[in-house]
C-alpha cells in the first residue's frame, strides 16, 4: 500500500538539485577528500620525479665515463678507468655476479621450499613455530656478520668440499681445484645461499599456509598421500608465490656487497673453474673501489652499477612473465 | 562394486570435545541414504568418519567400527589413504584442482593409483564425464582449466573425478548448497543414475532434496549446543517424511523445532 503513495516522488526532482548530485557523484568535493587526493597524488608524483632524477644523474655520469672508454664496455676484461687511455669493461663483473647468484639460487630455492613445506605441512605445530622463528632471526642478521663468518669460518673450512668436488667432478673443468684459498665464486655462492634462504623460506611459508583447505581435501579424498597432496594441491597453488619469493632472494644475491667483498679475493679475469680464487661482482667492485676512485673512476663504477640495475630489471620482468603465462591455471581464480 | 556400510558404536572427537556419540547404522549397497538435521548436529562429521577424513582435521579422533562389507575401516593396519581410494567424496563447495585441466582433474585419481596408458586414461575420462552428465558440455575443452567451468559444471566435474577411480561408496557433503536450482536438479538426476553403481550417502540441509533423492533418511540432532550430536532415527525416506516414529523428527521436518 505504501509503495503506491511513494511512487510519484520516486523520479529525482529536476532543477537546482541536479548539479549538486553530479558533483557528489564525481567525489572529491568535501575538503577531506580533496586534501587526501592531493596528498596521495603528490606522493605518487614525488616518487616518479625522484626516480627520474636519480636515473638522469646516473645516466649522465655513466655516459661521461663510457664515452671516454677505449675498450669495449661489455666485453673488456680490463678495469683501468684512470689509465691513458682509459680502458674498462664489465664482462668479469657480470660473469661473477650472475654465476654467484645462480649458485646461490640453485642451493637456496630447494632448501627453502623444503623448509617451508616442513613448517606448514609436516612439523607438529609447536616445532614448526620454533623453526619459523629461528628462520626469522636469520633474516635479521646483518650482511656484514655473514661476511665476517664467511671469511673467518666458511673459507678455511671449504677444503673438504673442494677436494671432493675436484676428485669426482674435476674432469669437467668447472669444478677443478688447484689447492688455492677458497675465496672463489663457489664459496660466495654458498654464502649468498645462506643469506637469501630466510627470505625465500618466509615468503614461501606464507604462500603454502594460504592454500585453501578445500584444495588439499580434494586431493586427500582421492586417496593422496601427504606428498601427493603437496604435489597436486600445495605446490601448484604456491608456484607463483615461490617464484616471487625466489626473485626477492635473487635481488638480494645480485646486489649483495659487503659479504661478497669480504670473502672473494677479487681479480679481473674469468676462470673456467668456479673453485679458483678470483673474479668479482658489480656491488663488490663498487664497494671496494669507490672510496679511492677519481671522478672518472666513480663515473665508471656508476656505469657498472647501471648495468646491475638493468640486469635486476630484466630478471624481475622475466619472473612476471613466468607468473602471468599460466595465470588462468593459477589458484587465484578458484 | 557397491558395498554395504555397517557402523556400530561410533564416537568422533575434536580434541577432547565429543562431537558425535554412539552412532550405529547400516547403509545398503546401491541405495541413497540422506542425512538431515540442524547445523552442528554432526552429520558432516559423521560423513567424514566414513572415509577417514575426520582424522585429517587437527585433533580429530574416532572410536568404534565402520565395516565396509567385511572390512573394518578403523581396523589395525588399515591405511587411511587406501580407504579414501575406496570411498569417494564430493564436497560442499566445488573444488576442482585449479591448476589442472578438465581432463587432468578427472584423471588425477587414476594417476595416483599407478601408471595408465594414454588410451586407457582417455576411456576412463570420457566414461566418467559421461557418468557425471558433463561430457557433452566439456568434450571440446578438455584441456581448458577446470576452474573455468560454471559452479554446477565444476561440481559435476568433481563427481566425475570421484567416480573415475570406481569407488565402492560415494559420500556427498551438501553437494548442491552452493549451486543454483537448475544445477541442483542436474546433480539430483545424476544421483539417481549413480545409485545403480554406487552406495551413496548424502548430507543435505534441503529436506525436499532428501525426500526427492534418497531411499533412506537418517535424522541427527543434538540436545543443546556443546552436547554431542546423535542419530535420532533412520528409516525409509517415505516413512520419515510421512510418519516418523520419533516426535523430534516430526517436529524438525514440519518446521516446529526446538
């Protein structure tokens, strides 16, 4: 009954009320909204401007150095930016950075995924909590401490592993060892693996914990064992998360400075064997040389830093591609 | 191969909380038995004791006997994983494996059980999807993700996945509660066909559904919140809905309850 009496009032009254409605629909008319919009837009623009300014500065300084470089910037094994003529290239640094990070990833990713699965799916709740807590602590150790430990403890204790690798895999050349100090890319890779393990473990753990119960029960109800549940439900669901976690770890490994500088004995050559002392990484090279560098030397280091930046960007882009490629199969649209 | 279920003196716990107490019943092969009762009365918990899924919830524990023909599911040396291969289950919310295609979803159970030739798998997948009345809708997109189907189709996909391994018993935990009426009708028709081959137990909140699909109906109730759920009575569906022998059943069915 009420409905019939209200009906005539239903269409909105035309006239002076209309423009007000229009403004309300667009939002941002109240002072609070306007201020907040201004603040958030300003912050966003500020970040972009800052990034652009940094990029412009680095590009300018780097171009100064590269334009004077008499050697090939990408393939030269020299690093002599103050020489006459200046000759420097990033081949050794790129090789060292990429190889030590690959070693770190190969070691850290499987172990991290294993620990994360143990914490979320195998360990009794209390033990899992304790392990997770200890891993969190590992993430909080400063990298200089890892560096000290690496130089003082890890390097002198690598002989056994190096000897074993030389005995069984030395014939490949990649694992040949002539008995020098273990200040090599392999030791750096192992140390980096330890350093990136906590971040990969923590992120993977959170992802595995979020696997919907119903996906696990689907596998259980088919008669899946615990491992089969992990294979059918947990790992596919967590796949993109584990890739993201690995990329976070890889980012840290690529950019790690002090720990690498303390363990590696740097040299500007590429050895066929990962066990030979020597080599270098972008970040380590910058840290070791920047303080004593001339303006030209600094510019050259900045140029190498930009290459590291581009490598990191490419790696992240590749990871996003991998994640997006099978998006329709991801757990997100379940 | 449909088998008879014979439950006697079954208690199920969550930690120290007794959720269902002293349940005994028999479920005949090639029949549909419906469990009805108010929320929290333990029907789903009881259903999950029939394929040993109850014990995967933390603190879940069961006492008593569940005989599948002449084998006690809770006997010594019985592997719960093997039990679940014999007693299939369909859940309340459709849960196809989101990372798998339609085909892989149906084949998942078989692949767990061992190596099959591609042609064998093809046959079983087609047969199971036909059995779940889904074949005509998905035959052109077997390699598309299962999670891209509609809710009703996903639920039938889950039924196809469950029947692909030829279980002896099929448990359904409110299989239509997340579906629209048309999809519900499709599943109910399917249940009528599946009972030719399987022993079916279905939990439902929808009493018309229980009346439509089941041969026997069991009514569960609990005295109060915090008290264990109990089986009040089990009888032919017709009798439960026309002339139940316990007053509480009649009150519940006619909506006068509590």
